[in-house]
C-alpha cells in the first residue's frame, strides 16, 4: 500500500454524464481519488472508462456533472486547462512525433528559450535528464522516438506530463504494448511517482496488474458505476465478476485436438526487417488441420516479420512457404487471402486491421467488397453490406450495435471484435492470430479464446503468436519457441513447463 493522504481528495467526479447523441457513454458516474493513491478504473471494452478520463483531461466536455480538483470545483474545457490544474494523461496510442528527439517531443508547445526567443535545447535536455533520474524514467534525451522501444516511448509520454508539472497522472492501458520486463519497470516507476506524492489513475484490463500496483479500484459496467473496492480485500475472480456481471472462467474450455493433415509448411525461412537486418534466420514450422500452434517468444525475435512474410506483406529472402502443395512464397496479400485461404488477426489493429475513418460495415467487407452479394458489376449493394454487418455485430457482440459508427469511435476491444468477425467470416483454412487479446478485458479475452478454439474444432489450423506465456500455454495444443528468428524448441502444451519455456525464450537450453 502506498502512502495515501485520505484527508486530501485530489480528484472528485460527481454524477458525470457524457452523451454522444442518444448514446450514453457515462451514466452518472462518481469517482473519488486521494493524494498519493493508485486508483484503477476497471471495465469491459466500451464500458466508458476512457471516455470518463477524457472528460477529466478536457478532451470531452461532460454533458452533466461536476469535477473537483483538490476540493475546488473546476470546468475543464480543454487539455491546456487540465494541465494548468496539474493533470497529465498518457494515452494508449502515444502522441509522439517519431522523427523528433525525446527532448523535442517533451518540450513541444512549452519550449525553453534563451534571449531573442532562441530555443535552448541544452537547458531542456538538462531538465529532462533531472526529471528522468528523479523518477527512474531512464531515457536518452537526444535519441529519436523512431529509434527507441515502445517501453521507452511510454516513459517519454510520462516525462512529457511531469515536465508540465503534472501531479495527477492518468495512464490509459499502460501495459497493453509492453513486454513483461517493461511492465515490471513501469510498476517501479509508478511506485517512485506515488512515493513523491503523485496521484495515479490507471485504466487497465489486466487484473493481476491491478492486484500488483493499485490501492483502490472503481468498476464500471456499460457506462454505469458498479462499485469501488479496496484492492487488497478482493480476489481477481471477484473483480472479474463485478466487471462483466457474471462468473468468468480463466481456464480455456477445450477438448483434445483432433489433429489432421499438414496444411502449412514453412521451410528455412529468411526475412529481413526494415533496417535490412536478418531477423528470421532459417525458421522451419509445420501447421496441421484441427490444431492451435502457439509461438512463444520475447518481443523482437522475428515474430512480426514472420507474420508479414507469411501474409505477403514482407519479401522473403530465401526459404519457402507452402500451403498444401502450392508454393506461396512472396505471393501478394490478395492471393494469400482469396486464393490460398489464409486470414490474419494483425498485431496492430489500428494500423493493419482497420480503416479508422470507415464505418463498421465498410471494415467488415474490406477483403470481399468486390464479390457478391456485396457488389454487382462494380456497384456496391449497401443493403446487403449492412445486412451482413448487422449479423456480425450480433454474433460477435460488437458494442455499440451500430454498423454506421466509424471504427475510430469504438473501444479497442470492440475494434478487435470487428476484425475477428471479418476474418472468421471468411472461413479460412488457416487463421493467423497475432496478439489477439492485446488490450482486451477478461470477458473479451474469454470470447476470443473461445473463437480460436471453435475454429480449431471446425478443422481449421490456427497459428497463435502472443507475448503472454499464460495465453500460449492455455490456448495452444502445441507450442514452438522462437529465439533470434529460429524455432529453438517445441513442446506439447498439455505437458508444458512454464520455466522450461521461459528458459528457451531467453536462449537457454533445457
């Protein structure tokens, strides 16, 4: 437990309502956070957590309700007003300029100048280094954003808020894109911040992280306040049940796999990354009908490049990819999907999975818009398109149930459901699922796992790539471990030993 000052209410949100047209995203939600507290905000995808925090940060104006900061009622009209009141927010999708340096990003809009208005970059770098050292936020002030890891980029976002004097820090899904090592570093950073009297609000789906770092937790369900609990006094199962309104199973319910013939063969594959460095180094792998093959590995060992090569998005330098008896090496993405029946759930749903400005219905037919019944002689049949979309929305529980909403208007979890609905509806022989539950709540994770198992039980082949070792062990039938672009070991999931897999993931021998 951190040192909380219960006599000081840092944040009070009272009966906050936020409407978008007729849709009520926040329905009279109240939240109280004290100085020095780590307060988790828990809820399913689309429950209204981020919307509530966007109201606190000034990105949205509440339709009704009051906000008090340090006991004083305030009207937060935009983020500049929020910053003036000591509020900073680190968004799930970072707001950084990639060609700029760390320091340039941190001071952007609040530049340090010398006489005659000349930028004093040296003074800014010194101040960034001092804040970085004080809170254990290790970054190189002169490094370019495009050259540093995702975890380092997150530290830059936190530094940007602290540079502007933030006393209240909102972290939106802070671990969604981090490796296990980076998550532990973030936990240490949060403890350093609260030790200095900072107040932290975390939006997260990961129950074990709430147990690890939070003092109190407020649960929201479908836009309504459910409960505020002291984290030390509840179990993960109790939190999950409050979040989704029913009992949640953490175990994956599946019968033994009925493994069939080989459908996909990858032989001695060599692939380079964007820097021209060889990151897939002679990798070989077989995938069979009726099985889920999980690839376990630490991020950065060639997983992304392997999937891109398999889906026709990256050139193969040498080696072969065969679908049944056909060589599909360096085939186009269109050929991979339509001719060879391989579909994928991409690791980055916003960059690779969706056109964010398109509506849900348009995103659901991205791969099939030129086919019947969605088009006839090059003319789109909107009636059929929206009929199909309504069916997918119902079947895959996409919320809100509105096919005309833009993809960018949906929560991350519901964006993922749209992608899964599209790919599964294609009825592929091979489904490639890369980080399919990243950023999802436990209810949505349960749903995705069930969808993957259902594909397997229908005789499909599923290739699962995940940095979550628990997910790999629980969902897979067979596990292949990747290290430095090679498969270094393979085990049956039923008899998998987490320590042995972890050892192989780090390059050790069992």
